[in-house]
């Protein structure tokens, strides 16, 4: 500081220094500095710009209408606007700001006043630095406090989500967390996953026609202000209800979708970028929780279904005969392999009257429409019906007609049964049959000639009051009857080519010398060989009867 400053200047500097360092409020400090200078020099115009080395902005402007607070300070523009004197605040090479004043009333600023101003601005520089540091510290503390609050909110939400099982609980937790974080009174949440009911929570909003927006919302990837949404009914509806911010709900695999909308914050506060990021983080946690909740529901449902299917499969296995009856002059074998845990194919061998090897027996192979549990339930129905009617009905045609009426009356219209009912006299070899819309079955003569057991009526349970025709043939030594479901002839390879009737006949000719049990096993192996890597789409059932004149199987 120059020795030439007078006592009055020194006293003024001391007083200003005390005042400039007494406050850590930057705005108050700058106002005091500008008032001191303007009062000291008796000028009606002044400005202060503060900032960094590369850029300064106008913090205070008095009397310069062309200059606006907040604008970047440019000395040339300032001079054009009427600024008479511009002095740096702090180190001239790296000033923290600038002071500008208009022309004093006395005309100009003398050297002593400039020296005073430089001394004053040097003192003010340290005060400004202190005030800025204090302001930055306050902002950092505020930001840290915000982060702590956000972290607590996130942890509270995560703790709640870990114990929430139902999607409705998750939606409620998310709604309360978001509403509490920003003290909003209006919110709306919708979440969905295919195969599950949609979940909604709303307060102050009416979320309607959600299904119309699902595809549109699923394509969104980030939070938006409502006015940033693409034009459409959704945007119009939310704007009309004064929604402010929109968060999409999306799981990693995109199976879970939804959205969150929030109303205005109190005090006309806006949602900052940090608010967008924090809200998106909360919503992302909720999306995972929604996904897990629905996955748990699916797992429980699947386990329950598996248990039911396992029970049904166990019950169904008891519907097949525990052992194939022994018939005089015949070798019998049968096998069933469902495409699923529960199948819809059925076979049986029942005595018509007395249960002796020489007495007539009814051989049945049936195929229920559909697969899985519904088909297996209908399969049990046909089994019970045949066993209840057999012996009370004098002919196969009447047995088929009565069975048709009972099934039609007790089953849905889209469920029916194809089947072949074959009554065989073991002693004479005479066979009488009715085929209710069933796939063609094979009678392979001992000489290799193939005859086909064709349908003689419509499927059982499909159309009421339908007549059935009875056909007959005789089997002799070496003849083989193969009754099977369409799972044999319609088995497909990876090229979707079917096995077909001709392959069945050709293959059986090559194994006709084998026992009935071996024939059954080899046909199953052959079908599997043909299908290769292709999955089994339909149940496979095969019943083989081979006449072995003079022996009892």
C-alpha cells in the first residue's frame, strides 16, 4: 500500500475492511463494496462482475440499462454502455472480478482515489474469496445432505422391496417413497407383465386406457418432463391433469413394463437433473422387484401345476390295466408313452362277460383330443364309461352310440375321443370292431399282406345321435393286429415328414416273427429313430395282438 494515502483514506480502508470481512454472504459483500465506491466517488452508476479467470459474469449492475445481471462481462461492451473506469478485483493477472463505475460528478478520478480503490479492491478480493468458499461449502453441505437423504430413501425402499411379495405392495412402497421424497400430492403408477393382471396406484391422477399406451411406453428408455413426451393421447391426458415428470418402468429383459407420473412439487420447485437421476434409480429398483415378484408367482404356480400334474399322472397310470389279460391262442402286449406328464391316449383289455382266457374280450385304443391335464381327465371319463356299459349293451354299435351320447352330454364341445373298439373271440379268432373316427390301424396277415382297420363312424362325444357301423374279420395263425394312436403314424422328423402308414406296415413285416412284446418295443424304437432330434408332439399308444394257434400267452 502506498505511503501517500492520507489518514482519511486509511480510516475508510480500515472501516471497509472490517465490514467486508464481517459477512460471509457474497451478495451482501458485493452490495457493500459497490455502495462504498459509489458513495466515496459520488457516482450514480456502477457494476461488479465476478467469476473465474476465463469468464466473469455481472453480479451487480446499477445505472447501466444496457447491461444485465447474469450476462458475461466484456470490458468493450461495458465501455460502450458508459462505464468510465474498470479496475480488477484481486491480482491483475488473474482477477476474481472487476469493478466498473461511471464518470464521477467531479469529472475524473485522480491518482490518489485510484490508489485507494486498488487498495480497497485488494482487501475486497480476500473477502470475496472467503464468501465464495463459504457459499461453496454451504452448497457442498446441502448437496451432501441431499445425497444422504436420497441414500436413506433408497435403502428404505430396498429394505421394503426385499420383504414385499405382492406387486401391489411394491407399487405402494414406490408411490410413498417418491411422494415423500418431493412432498408431492399427486402420483400415478402402472406396471404390467404379460400373463399377469396390471397393477395401478393413483392419487390425484386418473390413469385410463393404459393398454393403448403399453407398446409406446415399452419403447421409452429415460425419464422425461411431461412436455417432452411425444405428441399423443397420453401426453394430452397427463398435461390436462398437470403431471410434471414421467419415469418409464422397464426390466432388463423388457418383460416388465410400466410408468410413474408425479405432480408438481410445492413452492413451484422444478425437478432437477439430479431429481431425474434419483427418481430413475428408485424406479429401476422397483422394476427389479416387480420382475422378481411376478417370477415368484410364476414359480409357485408352476410348482403347483407340476404337483397337480404329478398327482394326475399317478392317478392316470392306475387307469391302464395293471396286466394284460391272457387270451387263448393269442400273444398280447401294449404300451403307452405320453408326450407330456399327463397324456390323453388310452388302452384297455376287458372281458365281455366271464374273465377266462377262452372268453371274448374287448380291446380298446382311444385318443382324446388335446394334450395334458384336460385330455387325461377326458381319458378317465372314457375309461369309466366303457367299464360301466360293457356287458350291459348287447352290441358294439350300441356300446359306441351310448358312449357317444354320454360323452357329448358331459364334455365341452371342443373335446372328443377317437377310438377303436375291437371284440375278439380267442377260440374262433373272429373279431368285430367299431372305429369311431380313429386313425387307420393295421391287420398284418401271416403272408405279409396288409389290411387296414378303417373308421366306421364319427369320433365319440363330437356329434349326438350318430349311428356307428360294425365290421368284422377273422385272424389266423401268424396274423397280427396292431391298434395304435396317431402318435405312431404322425410322428415327425426334424424335416416335419411323417412316419406314415406305409412305414408301419413295412417295418412290421420285418419283425412279424417276434413276440408281441418285442414287436411293441421295436416299433417304439423305430419311431424314435425316425424322429431323431425332433421332439415328441403327441402321445404314442400301441396294442399288438398276435395269433399263436394252440398256445396260451
